[in-house]
C-alpha cells in the first residue's frame, strides 16, 4: 500500500467524555497503561505500508502534538512523505473550526494536492481497532468501486455518546457487497452494518468531491455527500466488513469498559495481533514493596506499588501506598493513592491525589476525577 496516503481526522471534543477531554483531544486520550488513542490508528496505517499520514486537528491539540512529535516512533520521520500535523489556523479558506469531515478536508486541500499517492485512506478518531488495510485495498481494486467503506456489525450495547450520535452511519448492502443506502444519525437504525469511518478512494476523486461539497455547503461525508451520490447512481460505494475487535470510545462508560476488557488475556492477545507503536519514555521499572499485592493488572514503568492492586490499569509514575487498595480502576500518570485509601470502579486522570477515605463507584457508572484534583 505504498501508493496510499492516510488522513486522520480528530473531531471536536465529545462532551460525553466529560473531564477526560476537557483539556485534550479524543485522539490524545490515554489507554491501556501506556498508549494514546491515536496510536492504534497510526500503527494500523504503518503496518499496512502507508508512509504519508496527515493528522487534522481542532481544539485542545497541544498534548496530541507533543505525543506525536516528529513521528519517529511510527517510522514516519522520513525525508520524503512522513507525518504531517495539520493544526487549525484561520485564513479565508480555513475557518479553523470544522463542522464535519468535508470542512476539515477542504481546509487542508493543499496537503492533499501536494501529496503524490494515488489513493487516500481517511479515518476518524472514535473507533478503536488494530488491523492492516491490505485486504480492504485489494477488495477495493478488484471490485472496481469508486469508494470503499469499512464497517462492522453494531456492538455498541447502548454505550453511545449522545453528542456524536449524529455522526453514526449504518450501511445497507446488496448481494454483491455494494452500498445501496446510508442511514446517518438515527437513534433506531434500520441496518446493523456500522460504518467505522474508514474511507478509501482515489486522491483526485476526493479532491474533486471535497471541492464540489464546499460549493454546495456540504459538511458530513456520509450524509451530505455519499448518500445522495449513491441514490443518484453517481458513485459506486463498496462495503468491506471488519470482523476483528472494535469499540467506539464515546462515553466515560465505553472508555472504562474498553480498558477493562484489555485485562482479559484472550482479548488482549487478539487486539495486539499486530504491533502497536507509541511514544517511548525511558522510565525505571515498576517497584513493588514487601507487602505489595498485584493481581490481573497492567502496571506501567515507574510505578511504586506498596499496597494492593487488583484488576486495574496503572499508567507511568503511579504510586499506591501502604494499606491502599486499588480495584477495578484506571489510574493515570503520576497519580498518588495514599495510605489506607480504597478506590474501586474509579478513573483518576493525571496527577490526581487521593489522601484519605473510600471512593467506590459502579462498573456501569465509574467515578471520574479530573486532572490535577486532590481529594
């Protein structure tokens, strides 16, 4: 897939994620003790042979830019092509605040025009999966389609972010695998084929479509452009089913559930079937005290465990002091659970200190403490 470029569209912050995205983009959200959400998308692209990737950003993108750096960890720091960070800026053509994928692409048409690859792969930032796109590319070429959409069977289980419900698209397919209808924004969709916001087409076709969309005030790629073009017979749109592990991170509950699922060895082995790359931070190994207990947990480098940790995910530099108990929780970087404190079904953002008492949530409704808070 050397003739394919990638575009990652990091959408506006989802209020359903509350404090988790108050000061960071969804793509910068920490996950599985050492990764960020965007790592899964970039790794899938790199493992597919894509070497030209543009990341379109909007608000609260500073931590994401710091994480991506030059793209070295993903081998995207080459002289030709590589990683291109496309932050918002205000010009006559670029509003800096996008109402949809088409707006974002139109504001970055110069990047699309100067790229040399024949095809472009566009991916949103809410879906979590790990794959390669070689089979998608082959199916796209062999089918003769103008556009290919990757989809999966709906597995949301009701964990849907209300503020991004309008972005959910479902596909109706004919017997040959071509899309005959796209339903977007429905609370009770008629189709079970959930679009993963993975779109493949020729770069010149995308440039033409984006230009036409801007001329007709179109914003949403699925609803405003692809759906009417399908009904009018102007585009052949192909559906490609993804059968691997896939989750949508749109609420605090879905974020918590995804991380907890990674504690299952079988689920983790399936998800990490292909390598996932992230920013390297050299830390000392985790240190366990004499009375420390750690059961079925993911503990990152630099942690100091003196109490009990069970079924939890600890990021770098977390400290669990003597007598403290951490159970079924997600503790982010540099947080401190002090002596004799008990937390269960809790998400602590970065640099949170819990000094005393018990903090007990429910698995379906975990307690979330924002960044830098002391309790």
